């Protein structure tokens, strides 16, 4: 399954990309699985996900929890806790 | 960009994410023009502080598309909780200097408690749910760190569900 | 007319009782001009409703001198309760048509909770303590009765001392 | 003791005056005494004070309770509960 992944703020800076399209293996079922799989892709990813519980995720513009299934997602986002307002 | 929400029977929330400044008087005028059913208008403006002279600017990054969607959802929740007759949420992005506006929320109702509560609820939820991130630019010319999320903001949001 | 209150260390409350309309953008600009310490501005505007088409106007009578003094005292109390960096209260009198402004309160602070609370406190106390009285003018051309004080307003004020 | 008395809203309308200067006798000590003394001055005053507990008072621009002494007052006001804002 090919999916667009987007990064924001220091997650984006650490990974060094704003977005990429990846094809995670079939055993990557949840958002947490995906974060773990990404963390293994290299130093920059490991740095971005060094505290995986602090990184937030959204699927198709909606906040999701780590145990949410990624099946059917068009766009998955990873970002730090929000500091707008 | 304007998002409408079906749960808001008597108002169409105005949601805008923009680089440019906003004009609170113009937004209030647009909301109340030709209407005689609005008795109360509560507004909130968030501005960039210089943090005691330390900051030259805040840089606001956002997630286009999701920012509008999330503000629309928060507005829909506010409109379900209180009898609001108008709701505006405008959030800027880009480089914002001390003293400049960052965010505007306006809530209208026939009575003041609903207007105040609607505006404060919008701000509390927006702070913790809208996908915006602030980075500090220092007067020394350096780019400082990303602003960390405040526990106080989570607590402010939590009291609405207590 | 401007009343200052010594208990407000970092702000000089602006209190005005006037027949003319006010301009919220101008008041906010005057409050925040050249300052970079204001992170939060909460405002409240009270407007004349037509009560479902029944009213042609509200007539606002006030007690000159006491109205300013009382608003100044309420502002002083607000400034003692929250770390406000600016406070504005403007109340109109005379004949006010549906859709027109009646009252404006603005509270500024470095953080949003103080700004919201300061503005809501000002409104709750102003409603029950500031010497203003409303009389209805009907679309039929008759002068209706004096508006009766609402128990809800006393309750709104009482919660600040609970 | 001569004192200026001012009236507002329906208290003013019922009495038919915006203000007057009166010289209450020495046994009129409190605001409540003064309201009672005024109520005896004629029909229009009796009407204004028919529910004395509903009429509010101020001395020299400050709210006062019915048992407040009026000695030294420059201006005493009577008015209905406030309905501004």
C-alpha cells in the first residue's frame, strides 16, 4: 500500500523532508507500527521518533491515536504537540 | 477559505488560515451586518509578545488543509454546546513580529455567557488541537527553538469535559 | 472622561460614558499601540437586539458621575484579581437602535485566561452595579416599560465571590 | 441638614422630578429613614417607594445599604435595580 507521509515542525526538520510517498510492508498495521518502521529507516528518522509517545499523528487531516489502523489512509502526518493560538 | 458546519443551525462558522493580518472590526461588521438578533459578541485576539525583549519574531508553521478542517470541527462542537449565532476563527501563519496579531476568535449569541464560553472554548481547543507550531526567532539574529506545548493548555482544554 | 485607578499597577483603565458609538478596532489599537507585552486581548460587545422585531430602540438612562465612578471601581477590582495589562470599559447612553452597540469591555493580559476572566468579571459586575437603566421603545411607536433586572445577572455576579 | 436628592428611571418618573434639595428632620438618620420620610411626602412619592426594598440608594456616587447613615451626605440617589450592559 503506497501512502503519502507528511512531517511538520521539528519532526520535519529532523527527518529533513516535508513529505514522501512510501510503501510500508503488510505487517505495518497501526500508526505506532508505522512510526516504529520509520524510526528504523535511518539516523534522521530515529532522531525524529526518539520519543515516540510525544509525536502526534493524523490520518487524512484528523487526529488519530497510535493504535489506529492505517489501512485506507491517503495521507498520514507526524508532528510535535501543537503550539498554535 | 470558509468552512460550514451543519451542526451550527443559526450560524455558519467563518474559518480562515492566512498569512495576512486580520481586521477585528471588519470581522465583527461582517458577522453582525444587518442583524438585530445578536446581543453579545465575545472576541479574543492572541498577539505575539517579545518575551521581555528576547524575541524578534515568531514563525508559525501549519498543516494546510488539516488546520482548516480541525478549526471547523472545533467550531462545530462550540456551536453544539452553546446557542451561538455567529463564530469566526482566523489563524495566521508565517513570520509574526512582536505586537502583531496571531489569532482571532469571535463568538456571537443573544446572551453574553454563551458568547464568552464559546470564544474561550474555541481558544482552549484550538491551542491543543489545531495543527500549528511556533518557532522563536531571537533578537540576536539566531533562530531559536520550537515552542514547547504547555501543560496548562491541556488542563484548560480538559476542564470542558470534566 | 477617563478614570485612573491606583490599584492597577500595570494598566490605566480607560472608562468612558458617552452618547456616541465606539470603535472596537480603535480602542484595541490605543490599548496595544507600541507594546509587545500583551499576548491576549479579550473583548465583549453588548448590542441592542430587536427582541424578535418588537423593539424600535432601547433608551439608556444613566447617573452621570456615579456611572464613571462605579465602572472605575469595578475595573480596579478586576485589575487586583488578574494580572491585567490593559482594561477598557465604554458604556453608551441615549437612544440605541437594534444592531447598534451598547457596551464595550476589553481586557488585556500576557495570558488568555486572565484576559477572558477580566472581561467577563467586568461585564458581570457592570450589569448589576453600574447605574444604567434601559427602557424599551416599541415598533408600534409606544414607549414600553423599563427593563426589569434579571435574577440571572445577580447569579452571574455572585459566582465571582462564591 | 440640607441635602440634594436625585432620582433615576421609574423612581424619577413616579416622583416627577430629577432632583430636589430637602432638609429632612434630625430623626431621619438612615437611608431607610429617608425613604420612609419621602414616601410620606405625597402620592407620587408613596408610589415610587411602594416596594421600598426594591429601590436602591447611593450616597455621593457609591452604593449604600438601607441602614447606612446619611449624615454628611452631599448627594443621595434613589433608583431601581440597574439594567445596563
